[in-house]
C-alpha cells in the first residue's frame, strides 16, 4: 500500500485520485452499443452477450422452471440468512414511509404533497466474479415496499448461460417481476429503450463496473432516470490507537476483493496504527481466495497519516467516501463533522460488510466522490413526490391580486388574465 505522511492541502486532489476512467474514455463505445440496441433490440443483446460473456443464448428470459430449479440449489442455511437480511432491510425501509403532508398556506388555499411509486424500474445486478445477490435485497425490497408495479432485473449469465441460483432465489423472494440474462452496457441500453424481451423502464438502479456506470449516465440522455453514478467500490477507514489493526485490515480487504479498480484508504493520526494495519493487510491477504484481485486493488490504495483530527475530517470530506468506517476514541467529533459519505459505520464491531448484507441499511451508494451531492438508495428513490392544491373562492380573493401583479411584472399577460377572469366573476 502507498504510505503518505502529512500531505499538503494543495496536493489532496492528487493524493485522493481514484483509479477510474472518465466518461470521455468510454463514452464512444457506450453510444455505439446504445444505438445498436435501439435499432436492433434482442439480436444485439445476444451478439454482445456472446462477445463479452462467451455464451450464445436462444432465450434470455429466465423461466419459472429455472427459478424453481434454483431454489433447490440454494442451501437452507443460505436461504435463512437471506431471509433474515430481507426482514432487517424491510424494517429499516418501511420506517422511511411518510404520509400525506397537508397545510393551508392562506385562508382558502390548501396545498398538499403525496408520494407515488415509480411504475417501472430496472435493477442491474453484477455477476461475473462475484454474483451480488445481496444487491437484489437492497433494490427489490424497497421497490416492493414503494409499490412499483414492474421490477425488471438484468444480470450477466455465466458461460453455461445460467444465473447464480442465489440470484434467482433472492429475486423470486423479493418480488422481481421479470429476470433477463444480459449484462454490461447492452443491459442498460435494453432497459433504456426496451427490446422484444426487456421492457423499457423509467429508472435504472444498481452498481456495476466503469462501463455500466457510464452507460447509466448516458441513459439519462435518453429520458431514463438513474439512482446515482455508482461505480467501483471504495472504503475509507479513519482509525487511531483505540482501533483494532486486524479489524481495520479486514475491512480494507473486504472492499479490495470487489475488483481491481476498487480503492481503500486508511486515514490515521497514529503512525503506529498505519504500520500495524499494513502488516495485517499483508498477512490476511495471503489467506483470501480472491487475493490476486485484492492485491491489485491494494496497489491503488493509500495509508495516510495526518497530524490531528481536524486535518483528518477535512481530508475525509474532500474524498467523500462511499463506505466510511469510524474507529476512533473521539467518534462524536467525526460523526458530527462528517459532511460527505454514503454510509457510515461506527466502532470496532461495525464492519462494513454488515451494511453490505444484513444490518438493514442500503448498500447501493454513491462512489467516485458523488457522496458530496447524492444520497444512497432509500425508499424515496423508488417514489415521486407530487404536489396538489385546491383554492376556494375565498382563497383566490386572498392571493389573486398578488398573482396578477407578479404576472404583469414578468410580462405574462395570459397568466394575469387567468386570475383576473376569476376575480371579476366573483365580483358579479
């Protein structure tokens, strides 16, 4: 890992740089595939599935027979774990429900707000080296609670043309309405435009590699909303001498094993903690089945020493981590002063993997510094807020003259007339 001591503020941008490509690096390829999918539909999905996933599929839609077979292939122990996680995620997201908000802003002027579900949503679930069935829980559970009527799931098939049984079991458990075996840029394009197999959706959710991230951003140019730009996973840990170095190292490695473009950072006011964590990372790394992936990610990662807590929190807010672990004696200072983070994990016994799976919070979070302006996925991500108003005769008399004056000042005579006609009718 790269050790950096007391970096100057002027150098923070370079120190905290992520190992990701820009939209410009990938945009040409994405636009090309989007245009092909828009024009030729399923045939292009199959073409790129064969090219990238090395499998030729006759039918991309997952059948009920495949789902039932998958259920028999998932162990009872894993089913129980998934069900426990589902309950906790439901509890946390049900608690986010809000009712109608209504107020009379002036006598005779009633305004209220109600929420409605987004009717059609698309979920992208990465497959590849780590089939993230846990992400289905994080997306389909709140989508179901919100009341989305169509929940479409896309995930890349393996070389046998199948999806991981745990993906199919979890999708069935959580109310997904259609499952399609397609991944990558072509899956995002399919959900953006609709094809013979994939329904067009109104909003796309889910993490992915840099190509999927850029594809989601391009989808917004075609009238489809997205949850956020969620790319390669990242974690920042702030730790002092009260932290457990082995625990910290395990958390850093838990994110490093996601992919070679993941990034993990330790910020500490203790040089001793940095040295101990570096040793632990080296020891634990050798025991991991995915150590080659983690090793490459670790090469992009940093151990940063700073002189005090104020410098540390300023550095952390500048980075805006997706996942953020606080293992320090003065934890209240860090919690109170954290402005930019996707999800925060506090104390020695709160591993980031708890949020990934079963504590109840959502693990679909903003990466690449987008925590400065985006929230992680929550119940409201699957809903729209609609406003309503009703004005009585008394109400239009109370605010009508103000509307007339403002409309006239803006030079919008028809706006003024819409009120004037009503006021004159009441005078008669």
